[in-house]
C-alpha cells in the first residue's frame, strides 16, 4: 500500500451481487474510485498563495499532490471487490501530520455519492 492510500471496498450481499455481471460490478467500482479521486483533485486545486491552514486541504503550488492521486485497477478477494485511490507523493504523510485535510476526509465528503454510484443510481 502506498502513502496516503485508501480503498473503496464493496462487499455486496449475494442477492444484490447476483443481479450484476462482474463487468458491471467492476465498472461501478471504477466509477466510485474516479469520483473520489476527481473530488479530491478539485479540493486540493485551490491556488497558492495563500498557504493552507490546519483544517484545510493543501493549496496547489506545483500540482503534484493533485496529479499524484491515482486510481488502481479493480481487484477481487473472496466476495469483496475493491479499488484503491492512492496519493503517490512522498509528502502526503507530513501534510497529514500538519493537520491538513487529506484523502480520508475526501472519502467522508464523497460517501453518499459513492453509495449512489455503487447502487446503480449514478454519479451525483
């Protein structure tokens, strides 16, 4: 797992899973991962100056934090199916230690949208 890595895991009950093809399931999970990544990229795209303060998302200086946030391929493990949204920049952890908001905060922010995508209602 990379620095600042978060997984979106979907463990559907058997009745719901039976209604979907494996392709549809993976497609929904990919959409959920992209939704989280794109939302986070928007949240860290506030121009610098001024510098961000504790409790805010980091402001954009070079764009590396924004551009270094990626979505991995969908993976399965037993009944679970998941996708990882990863921040690949080495200063992710120091930003978290400086009390800046990060991917976990964006995940909370996106929770209802992710549920909407996974249940087939689409991107909000």
